[in-house]
């Protein structure tokens, strides 16, 4: 009976997000609270759905962007992106050894912080042949920090009087997962959302060189590197919108639906955060992840402001 009730409530909460009744932080918190009370009745489904819904949402957001502005934004964020990734990976590898954390766990946490959270962890895991338990711990820690970022970043952005351009760039560099980057930027403004999405997706392409580096680091061979092909669809959506191939009312509708899909995705993310996995990992991996996150947040903010 309890399982049936939990399934009904779960579906109703997702529908609430899709109908536009929830904002990003609320959806994430409700997902987490739901799991604490009921346990996620669709655990395996949730992880798969997050992966697909996030990609669909991001592609849909492309219908609200213009090619010229997107190229300019990507160019502006390129230097900060490259610099921050090299620094984060270097610091992550050093701290992993200093804290005496399992090298594969430390590398997954570092990869998730440096590039794009869960997507980077999912891409790097098979390359370094990480165990399921290691992957779960890395995802749990990164998702936890993503959840905090969703609340902290907009508040700090307003406190520091950041412009939409500054906030969008900061989100893209300092928040791990694409879902939380876009979730934080949605409430800050359309310009912040455009910049955050564009820079974050250009950052996602760094999964490819990081995967190659990981092969050499862990001396693995023959593993398939995952290429984020959905970015091509995102660029295609921008081109379609830029040349007005689809009428403006239709593209506006697609963007609205995409934003709601993203909020539903954040609910799913909240429902997959495992307190059990976080407890079993001990304090050292959390110290590593928090240290890297604080470093990249402060470094990128100083860079942007100056």
C-alpha cells in the first residue's frame, strides 16, 4: 500500500513541475524530502530519465538562442573554461593523494567538479573501469553540492550585485551539473540563462580530452570514449531559431516546455540523492569535493569581476 501511495505522489510531483507549479529549488528539495520519507520507487528509471530529459531540455533551450550571440558568448568564456579545468584537475589529483582517497573515486569527483558533474562522471567511469559503488558515491557527493549551489548561487549573485552576464558565466564555471547550472540561472534572468547554458555546453566538450587523459593516467586501453552528441542538436536548434525556420510562437512554446522539463529533472535529481551512500563514503571525499568547489567558485568569481 505504501509503495502504491509513494508512486502516485511521485508522479503527481513530476506533473506539478511539468505544469509550471514548482520552481527549481522547490523541485529539488521536494525530490530529496520525498526520498527521505518514502524511498524512490523508480530508482533505476530516475537515473535514466535524468540523462535523457536533461539532454532534451537543453536542446529545447537552443530554440530561444541566436547563433551570433552564442558564438560570442562561447568565445568570451573559452579562456576561463580552459584555465579553470586545468587548475581544478591538477588540484584534485594533488588533494586525492594528500587525503589518501581511492584514486578512482578522487578522479571521478575531480572530473565532475572540473567539467559537468554527473555527465562527466558517467563518461569517465567506464574509461577508468570504476566500480558501481565508487560511481554512486561520486554522483551522490556531486549531486549534494549541486543542490546547495541551486540555493546559494542566486542569493550570492544578488548580494554581490552581479549582472546577468557575470552570473551566467559564474554559474557555468562554478556549478558542477548542467541541470543545476540552468536551474540556478532560470530565476536570475533570460540573459543569465542563455550565457550559462552556452558556456556550460561548450565546457562539456572537454569530456573528450579528459577521457583521453584518464586513459593514460589509469593505463586503460580499448575503452570507448563517450562524445556528447546532443550538443550538435543544441547547435542545430540555435541555427533553426536564428534563421526563423520555425515560427516564433512555436519556438517560444518549445523553450517554455524545456524549462519545465528541466525543473522536473531537478526533482528527479533530488530523489536520487542517497544519504546512505554519502554516509558510507566517509568525510574525506566530501572534503575533497567541497575544497575543489570552493576553490573553483572563488577563483572564477575573482576572474569574472576583474
